[in-house]
């Protein structure tokens, strides 16, 4: 007799709303009962399906591009899951439908493998958010469908055209932002800043529908790298995938991170590897001002990110297997142990105590003036993350007095304070 089958719909649907330096995120996994759709499909044998030509992002234009063998999540899988991963990837890039034979294993293995593919390949903008798993004769199957399941959000012809647009847009960004003499850190900053300057949060994704499923159906590209890079409109998943894709292009390993903000709203951000060390990056949370780019969450350590972000558990820490189907986990997150490549540490604008505030600010303002820069971005590393304090030194003009002799036509400062300890001093002439 037929084995009991059940269907799985997995989605990471990340939605962001930002108002006046306050972040509010609304998102969730779409869990639906589609039992009627899947009653018989896996028992009816493998369905003959049309397979389209393979389509993957072409990194060959970049001399720096990360080798595919280094993608992070594949290496977090066991041997069985790695085999499924390769089969799933092939199915996605050739747009297979019907029953896809993943071989021996469990449906849990299939879900984890699918998750790994989605998080290693940010260019797969046509991959939808619904799919089914099933078992027959100890063999696991995965199924994508166009239509009710929305396994693919675009046709083959549409994705060919869109991939060409994505390819062109990425090349244009790198041609404008990246030079061969840049360090990896400088490349990362340039890409971070391009996203902050050019991508706009998709507020409509929060307004088009009453629930997460409908929001994603109405705005599917806002959850993709294509949406951020080509349309320049995205939610946090789109921001994160765009950052990851551009990091790949310049040879920097990056991964997607799932979790929640401190108010319990789901969110997505990144990790990056620089000089063999992992760091956390949240580009969206740095995109907070129209006229200024800040770098509060560029290359922070685990201790710092946990002050404002709650990371979902690692897969290996999950005791209840049913949780695997929720998507609310990470395969395995690296520990970001230091802050050597933190933006403020590299630029020597991190202020670590009240005692050093005066010297750090004065030295950097004088240096900026000599370099013909009109502003400096600082970070209070020693204060509580959400506490912005206008310094006594600034209020009482001590810094003004110390720097006025070094800057011609100096009239004063404009002080711009941001959340989580970041502030900018602009030189007025």
C-alpha cells in the first residue's frame, strides 16, 4: 500500500521596514497543508519532464572570483546530503520538474540539502519558495512544479533574459567600484557602500498583502540578488544575497545568516571571510541615512552581533527533527573571534574609552582635513550599543579649539549621531 506522504513548503521570506533609525522586521516561513496535491505523485513513478539548458551565473569575467568548491554550506553536509545537494543543484539550474530522485536518505536530509543549495547560490532568482518531499521504497524524492507549487517563479526564456541583465549589472558595478590594486577589505567596503547608496528597501513588499505568502508572490524579486542589483529594490534577503554574490565575484567567501532582531522579528544578514577569519556583516542595517553611509555592522565579531541580533540555532543543535522543516536554523555558523578587520579598527576611528575620546577625534579630524576629506565616521566601542552620547568634549568646544588651527576657514562641526554607537563629524568651513 501507499506509504504515508506529506508535503513540505519551505520559505525564508525576509521583510524589512525601517523608520527613523528604528528597525522592524516582519517575516516567516510559509508552512502550508498541500496534502491533496501530493497524495499520489511519488507513488506513480518518476514523471518524464522537460529539462532546459543549464543556467548558472558566469563568474569567468572576474579574475578574482571565488572557486565554487569553496562555497560554505556544501562543506557543512554529510556525504549523503552532499550527494543530494549536487542533484538538487542540477535540477534547479536545468529547471527540472516532476519527481527528482535524490537516492537513499531521509526527507530531513533532502530539506537540509535544499537549504544548503539556496544559501550557497545567491544567483538562483527563479527558484521559488515551495517544494515537496516524499519517500518511496526507501528512496527520497524532491518535486518542483510550475503552477500550484510555484517551484519556479519564471520560465526558462524569462530567466535567460534576466540572467543576462544580472550579469551585465554585476560587471558594471565591479567596473565602477573595484580596481586590481585594492585589498580584500577595500573591495568589501566598496561593495558594501554601493549597495547602501543604490538599493532601496521595498516598502511595498510590506503593504501589498496581508500575509507573508502573498507578499512574496507579489514581490518575488525583492527576495533575490537580481531584485537588489538590477531593480535596486529589495528586502533584507535581497540585500544579503546581493552582497554575497558580489563578494563571490571579488574572491571573498560569504554566507547567509538567519535569525531575529532583538524584538523577535526574523531577519537575514551575512558572514564574510577576510584573512582566514570570519566576520558578521549587516548591509541593510548600515543603510539608514540618505546622505551618509555608515559601517556600524561591517565586520563585527560574534559578541557584538549578538547584542542586536539573535542567531538561529545551528542544525546540529536542534533536538526536535520537526524543527528542520521550519527553516529557522543555520547549517553551521562560524565563530567570529576578533575585530581585526572591523571597519573602525582598520580606520583607527574606534573609541574605546572616555579617556581616549579626545585624542582619537582630534587626530582623525586633522588627518581628514589634510587628506581633503570633510567628514569622519567614529564608533563608541565601549558604550552600550543603543546609547548615543554627545560627548562633553564636543559640547564644550574643546575639540573645536584643538583643530581650528589646522583647518583653514574652519567654522565648526556638524554632529550626526546614529544608532548603536556610530556618529559622524562633518567639518564646516
